């Protein structure tokens, strides 16, 4: 890795190097916190987790070919090289910042309360038609995951699309300090993490702190139809580019045709042109995702033809509005995370399906003081959509069930305290040809339900 010698790494994190001086000029090949992913000459960062302390594995990883380890513990008379630091987590960010500033790559930073990952996937698909793109994989969007993603940037990459997730004040600045984005994109200001951020105003303040570490000639792309984001007129002389469904925005969409689970077709307008494209992913929100990607693509010099191809080849990943078709069922796997806005959006997608519609929903975490009211409201919303079967699982999800029942609508509602209670009754509820939405906060571990549905009748 260029500009990543042990001498530079030690200076970047303010550590103390212990080991043979002859290794100080040697570059590390990769950076990892996983002892199972050690490569020859890699740097191992010992992170203390809830269940496992990475320091236990330092001697082992050094025997397996690591060049050096980052440690908060001192080793007496060690025969291997290590860098002693006060905090391995902080050092990880410091070293990633050093690496990022040494690179000539364009970085697109993405945040938002709902749909960060689907936005990231759409933008990466569009930009990938012209550039060699590195994108955030999985859920590597926090203060450990983002640095690890930055470390994967190699000389062949031209653009990095980095998802940035926050849950408390100060976190976005720490992430942006590492990412140093050239383009900042915020999709919406919703209700996620209200437990810590208290209000949508607090979320807006935290999300927009990304701009503090944007490159001086960078660009800001915002959803102009979000009531909070639309209030931002400029930042340090940079005027945001807005997207939406109205021609008052720089990038906008018209003639939108909902194709149900087959996606959406729309005419997209830029400042100097327009084109029609088919988004192959279900959900009206994907129109906004495409618009943000179109804006990013045009800023980076892409043609409409390249952008259109990127939109039409976009796909989802497991847990994020991912459509799975088995011999017997159609499953909308959206179980990675949930808040009231994303839950309603997913229910809207389900409501467009043909045939019998089933929603399996669970607890939504970190909604703050009004969490019960929000779950109750979700139940009312599902019933209003006339979902055929509403299955609610978890302590808070009991409020979803109560909300649905309060409406008097015909939706059949079931409540189960645990996943296992539901799984024990799955065969009596699910029918062939059902379209089933599975959604809850990540902590509910609903992929287990998706797996059971995929294997149903097999």
C-alpha cells in the first residue's frame, strides 16, 4: 500500500514502534482487524470487542505472516514488530486518514436516515459505467468499517463510494475526517437514532457536519423535497445541487410509471438534457436514488448513455429491498434495518404486489421516547394498505398489531413474542404464491426468517 510504511503509520497514529529498525521502511500489504484474514506483510489492528479481544491473537497473526500489529498492550521481549498506541480504534481512523490524503481518488460520501445502502448501490452502479469504483461492502459504514473500506482502495480505483452511518453527535465529523469527500450526498432526514440525536433538527445538524471535511472544490447533492435539507442554501460558498420531482430542482423526474415489483420507469431531466430509464428495483424511493446518482455522474463528467446503463443494471443486496423468488413464494428481504419511514416505504412496495400480500415485521429500535406511538402508527398504516396478513414479532411489535386492529380493516393480524413462536406456526399462515415482506431492525436477526421462507416446502 503506497505511503504506508511502518514509519509513516507510526507517525500518523502517534504511536511508539517496537521492533527491528529494518522494517520501518517496509510498506504493509493490507490492514485488517480479523485474525483470519491475515495476508503476508499485513498490519493487524487489535480491537477490543464485546466478546473477543483482538490482543489475544497478536502472537498468532505475527506467526502467520503479518508485518506488524497495532496494540494497546506492551509486550516484554517480543520477537515481532508492533506499534503501541493509546487506542487502537482511534489509531485505525488516524492511519486511514493518512492513507486517504495520500490518494488521488475521488470520494463520494453518502448519508441519510433511510436508504443509505440502496442509494450507495445505485450510485456505484451508475459511476461504474465509466470508472473503476470501490464501494462500501456490507455494513462497513461506521468508525471501524469506514477506515477498513478506505484501506481497500488501490491504485486502479478511480472513485470510492463510501456510505457513512451515524448514531450519535460527533460521529459524522470523525467519519468525514477520514473520508474527505469530494461529493457529499444526503438522501433524507428521518427519524433514525432519535434516542441519541433527540430530534430531526439534531439529525440534520449531525448529517450536514459531513461538509466540514469536504474538499474545498467539492460538491453537495441534496434531496430538495426533504423539508429539512431544502433549507440549506450554501455551505462555505458551495451552493448545493438539489434533486426531486419538481422542475424547480436541477435534476428532476417526470412521467413516473410504477411497474410494481418490476421497478419503475421515469423520464429524468438534467440542466441540459433528458432521457428515459427503467429502474429494475421496486420502490418509489429508487427514483430519488437514481436522481442523486445522475447528479453525481454529471458532476464527474458522465454521459446520459453511461448513466442510463448504470441505472438499468443496478441491483440490490441481501437485507435491502432484495427480491427473492422461490418455486413457491416471492420474498422481499428488507430485514437489515428499520425505522418508521423505511418501514412505511417497504409496506408501500409490498402493497403493489399481485396476489396475496404478507408482511412479517418486527421491532424498530432507537426511535426515542415515542417508539410505542411510532409502532402503533405503523400498524395503522399497514392496515390502511389492506395487507392481507400482518405478522408482528417482538416486544415493541405488539404495538404494531394493536395499531392494525384499531382500524377495523380486514387485515388479518397475528402477534408473536419471538421469532421461534412464529416459525412454529409458519405453515399455518403462509400460502403458496404469497408475496412476503420481511422487515425489522437488524438486532431482531430476521435473516433467520428469510432463510426459513426460502426453504419453505423444500
